[in-house]
C-alpha cells in the first residue's frame, strides 16, 4: 500500500503472524524504515526498496517487542549495506530477549539485531529536508517511541495508539501510569495529525479522541 503526501511517501507492509506494520517513509530517493519485524517479509521489503532504487538512511524500531525488530538483520543482508539501526535505550533488555520471546510464542528462534545507536527521545532525524522527531512514549514498554513529522502532520505511533484501541499495558515491561501520561501527551498534540500505528489501519488523532473507547477511558474523557 502506497500513500503520497506533499513531501513524503509512505509504504506499509504487514509482517508475520501478528500483522505488524513495517513502514518505508521516503522523501525523494532516501527513506527511513520503521519496524522491519519479521525476517521473511523484511527481505521482501528490502527488494521493494532495491527495485525503486531508494537508499535507506535509518532503521528505527518503535519498541523492542520481537514482532517489531527481528527482521532488521535479514533486511540489511538483502539490502547489501548497513543503515544504522536505532532503538530507545530503555528497551535494550527487551530487544536482547526478543528471539526467546518469538521462540516461546511460535517455536522459532531468530537472533535479535544489535543496535548501532540508542534513542533517548527528542532526537531529530532529517531526510531530504524533512524532519522526523522522536517522542518517548513509555507505557506499552519502557522504551516505546512515536515518530512525528510535524511538517506533514503525520505520526507513527507503534503499539502506543491504534485505530480504535491502545497498546497493551499488562506486560511485565509495561506501566499503566506511564501509558496514561504518554497518551495524554499525544492527545494534547494537533488533532489533525494522521496516525500510522504498529498494527492495523491509519487514522487521525481527532478521530481517535472522539471514537476510541479505550483511549477515552484511559484519559478519563466523559462518554
Ligand atoms: Zn508491542
């Protein structure tokens, strides 16, 4: 699925048994890849990029859950060069055990990728003049982030905010209070922002504030 905006183009590919969304966000001939989560589909994602002669500048994980990170190595292998892989520092232990988690659920082991650099929140990545800002939104996991492109009013929300739902916060690596704070922070942003979640379809912040029951409950909005 391809979508064109004024300055960027977004390609979404669902990956693996949990239908995790990987995104290619391109501006001109350069792109950022978000959450290449499973080896097989990540190879196909790399082929898509090679066919279009795009150059990958950054690979960013929205958090350390296995379905968002385990395709990184195969993706880079097929690509034939090694763009840097970034993840928030608070999800490093989760990343390190991602292969074991996959094994627990699906009986297959994949060695987790090693990050090249850590995120802390507040970083700004530039692609062809378009600025991508990292917003730390802990809750689903300690190191969950959103990636915000202010000039396009677009945000990749990982497993923090979905269309019609919010991310789980009952894992040992989750924190309900942090989740509430992060969702509140998102809710205070421009309601026109279009959100592209880690699973499922895109939406707008406005739409979610109005119709997303779990989000409204979490924020204490009156029905
Ligand atoms: Zn997750």
